[in-house]
């Protein structure tokens, strides 16, 4: 039987995962292969938890200098822990659209359209995981991929999320629509505001890029365009902030629906 996760074209490549939460969550989920774990002399007490797990699995542990660890990870935020692992294994679109495994009535998908800043993508993934969204769709081109930095910013949430990388976002939207999923795009110019939106149906939320928002073809494919009310002279919110607001609004409404289901007509 085929596994749900299918590795992307870089499945034979490796990368350096760094930071306590990304390494620990990757060990927990077992979605990546671990080759080596690196620590520095000033390892924290909580990082010893990672070392203990690695020892039970016979994963090689190497102690290196802090400056070497910084160079290896290209970051000063490594928290004295890093690991050489297989690349993040992306899902296929068919995996998340399998109606035998999905309850689309309760589903919320996140479509990150050309998010180029890995910190924004990581923040979006962290919020998505916190609000029960477990499927995120991103373009393969002209957008950031699920990199180690994304995992670090997401506090390891990336290791639990189903990320699908697609070549054509508009075609993907059409596939979602065939499954009965409605598409809501975030557009600060829209007259329909988030607070008045009906969340009673299967939904895909589209968040656009940091500078240009949702691309025109993707925007034209949306069933609804919704704005977030705000005051002041700033034209729009940061992508991860806007995404957090709409994901929590969807989360709140879905929870209310579950507690107070509509009476049959």
C-alpha cells in the first residue's frame, strides 16, 4: 500500500534542520530520515531530550564548536542543535483531495499564493497548525519552498503539516471546486468584510504575496473576495498577520458550528 506522503523531486537530497522545535518535531513525526545530529558544548538542558531520542535510534551525534554550528546552519538561531536530514517530503494534491479520507464539510485549506518570504510562510504554517488546518498549497515556482528556515519560524509545525507544491494554482483551485470547496481570497479592496463572511461550507483561504497580493488569474478564480477592516493609512496587512486573522476567524466559526449545528429545515 502506498504511503500518504510522497517525497518531492528533491527526495534524495539532504538539508540541515536547526533549532530545538524543528529537530524535535521531525524526530516525533518520523517523516524525515536522520543522518546526523550536531550539538555544541553549550547545549541546553531541553536539547538533551533530542540527544536521548537520537541515542535510542542509533543516530550519530557529533559535537562541534558553536561557530561551526552557526556556519553549518547559516544562522545564529540554531539553539545549539541541528540535524542532517532528508528534505521535507511534500504531499500530492490527490492525497488531500481523497474524499474517503477527508471530511470536506469541516475542512479549511490554506493557499499561499507566491509567498516569497520564508518567515511569512513559516508564520502562516504555525498559525495553520494551531487552528486545525493541516493542508497548505503553495506554488512550485516564484515562491519560497518548505525550507529549514520555514520549519524554524513555524516552531516545528511544518513537520506536522501537509504541504502540496503545485505548478498551476488556478488549475488547483478548479480541482478544489470540483470537490465542493469554496474559494475565499483576501483582498484589502473588497467591500465584503471578514466578520460578515459565512463559514458554513468547505473553504480554501487564499493569501497573496507580501507586495502584490493575490495574482490576477488566481483572484479571478476565487468565489469570494474578503477584506479585513482596519483604520489608518496603511494599505494592507503583512501576509502572515492577515492570514492569522482569517484563519482564527474560520477556526472560531467552525467551532461554533460544531457546538451549535443548524436545525434541519
